């Protein structure tokens, strides 16, 4: 037995950038509904939609001012209900973003909290007196720009904590009222039929109650993210308290049945990430971000698989991520040719794949001219902005790529190459990235060995990654050439033949009977063995 979120493929939609339905240049929920047929055709199992809640948009929706409504820019609650219904009708599950670590400073809770020291909601946020010298209560740094994580509030003479922007004050989950109110937010959306949550920076929610100073990071060098000057020992992933937080969420979603999924956003080494599964009573999928931060090399990726598989508890289900709205596009990071190999990896490795919108057609980072910068992070730490990976989805070659009507300025510029890199152009091209992605998805869905089988990596010549996926009566061999040179591999003796069912070149179905596998530059193959 496997749950849908184990067998299935998750597709992340950044709602501002997917499809505009009303001509304001910003994507919205009715726009997503218009594109559900495409997603069903592509073959994914679930969509995860980044925040669409009322928000002043200081951090593009990750600063929520009302957790139980839809920002008018994105539509209405009725649109949301329709989105769930239309998705479910097509067999697509709906995962939404839950942002528990912080609210917007415009949230009525924070407005009350900051109004006076004895306001009943004062303790809903993390307020502290200044240090004896008048400075911030400790040395913690904001993730955005690396300034202090504390903001002084003149009116009440105390500082409040903000792990991100000062417009994103951190909630105090140690307060039982906060907990109750936030868990009710989950129930609100579960009653509307959602199938799960992606929990924003879930690992940051519990911090050291003593607020001890973080130690300096000896590996930090000029040019690195200024927020990494300290090791975040006390400001995040504070155990065991963080596991209690995970259990609160798990118990709440289980009130609605066993097949709701909780995905936790975290950037942690495997061992600490593995702890977030608990005893099967915490998160279903603590996000595995290792590929985002590792060099794209065959031996490195092999080590990642082996280490991950080694540290995961028996009850835990793995997952892999190649891109998201916070990271450079995979096709820009490793190149167009290797992006095809990476897609083959993501869709044949053991564990739930999360795809980022547009990666299926090979969208690339789009250079953003200074006057069009939107992301506050770019202003605080130039070069760290995330706009290049958040540009409008490229649907066709019409003006504005089918994202918004001609003559309207989309909220971020379109890629210059959208006339060739788009869904319409690739849909009927037998060797396109889209055709490859869809073929891989189809193969994964049809093959139990790929969607729920075991995995074993194999020794292979330098530059090649090889692994086996096995289920009763079914065995697949995947060999990926990470180099731009032709490579040969000798099949292990146990396999007298290999039936190649898919190549990243999409031109090859052949039976190899002499144990000699030849791979072209940047080629990956899936073979039945
Ligand atoms: C992680 C989100 O993915 C990112 O976009 C956001 O800026 C921060 N959390 C703060 O919510
Ligand atoms: Ca719109």
C-alpha cells in the first residue's frame, strides 16, 4: 500500500506567475483553473500553490495578513473552492502553503500586539527588552540581508523578533492561544477540501526560549550570504520543542483522515532532516533540498542517494527537489542539456518528486533590469534576489506568452526566448523537454518499481550515475551521463541484456544484448533489466 503523496508527483505553482485571467499582469486562481487541463495532461498528481492570502506583499505573500481568505488580486474564496473542485474532478490533489513562523506586520494580531505592553495579544509575538546598551536582545540575524533579526518599537520600548523582513514578525507558538488559532487555520482549509500543506520554514518555528546568542560561523567568507555569518544554533530547529510543533500539525491534519500530507520546508543536513519524520507522528515529507545546494556531479549525487537512504528511518518516505521559487532555475544552474538528465533523475529516483512550474519546458533564469526588481531580498543583498526564477510561465509564442493579454505589462519580464521555449511549441515536438518530462512522468506512474520500488546505486565509470529500481517482477536500470562526452558502461554481469525504454534524446528504444551500454554526451537512459 502506498499513499498518493508517495506514489505521486507534486507540481509547484507560484500563483503570481502561472496564468493571469483578468488582465492585470498578475497570475491568479481563476488562471490556475484555466490551466488544470494542461496539468492533468502533463500527468502530475498534485499541485502545491504558494501563498494567495491577503497580504501587503512585502515578501510576495509570505507575509500573511489574514490566513483564512484570498487576496482580491488572486480571486475569492469561491474561486478557491472552484479550484479545489475542478482539480479533484481531474484527479489532481491540492496542497497549499501554510506560513506559521511569521505573520505580516499588518495582521490584526500584530497590530494589537504592538499597541501596548499589556495588550492580550502582546505575547502572541516575541517581544523583549533592549540589551543593557539599548541594542537588540541578542545577536540573531535576519535571513534577508543579514541585519539584526530584531526591530525596535518606539511606542512600547521593546524589540520584536523577525527572522525575515521587519514586516514579518515571528509568532510565539509557545503561547497556547497562538497555537489554537493557527491550528484552526489548518482546519479551515481542510474543511474546504485541501489535501495537504507545505509548511513554510517549518524548522524555524521553535527557537531557544532563552534566546542565547548564535556562535560565529568559521566558514563564512566575504561574498557569502551575510545572513550566514552566524551558525543558527539557537534561532531555528530547536529540539526537542520543534518536534512537538510537528506533532501538533500532524494531529490536526489527522483529524481529517490519514491521507493528508504535511511537507515541511527546511534546509538541513540529512540527519537533522530525518528527525522531522519523528516516529511517523511528525511530518510526512521534510523537504530534501540537498540537490539545490550540491554540485551536479555523478559521484556527489550518488553519495547523496546513499547517505539519504542510510539515515532515513524505515517508516520514512524520501523526496527530492530540483528547483523552487527561492532558487535559480535548474536549466540555468547546470545547463539545458544536463537539465534533461536532471529531470530523468528526479522522476526515476526513489521518493516523491516536487517539480517547479516551467522546469518541464526548460525555463531559465531571466535577467531582471534594476527598475523591474520586485524581490525585497535583491534590495537588501544584491545578487540574492529571487525574481529571475519567478517570471511568467511561457505558454505560447503570442505577445506575453499567453500569460496575460497583449498590451499588459506582466509583473516580471518574460524570458527573451519565450517564442521558442513554450508549452505550445514543445507539446508537439517529439524531442522537446516537455515531451521528455511527460514521457518520464508517464513511465513513473505506470511502473511500480519507479513509483514505489527500492533503490540501489551501482558502481559506474567516472561521470556516470547508475542505479536500480526494483519491485516484485519488475526492475529498471537508470544510467545518467553527467558529462558532455560520450561514455561507455559495462552492464553488471547479472544483467545479460537491457531493454532501453527511454533516452533523454527521445530517439532510442533498443535491446542491448552484449552488456555494453553506450551513452552519448549528456544522455540518460532508463532500461528494463
Ligand atoms: C521560505 C519561502 O519559500 C520564501 O519564499 C520566503 O521568503 C521565506 N520562507 C519567508 O517566509
Ligand atoms: Ca490577474
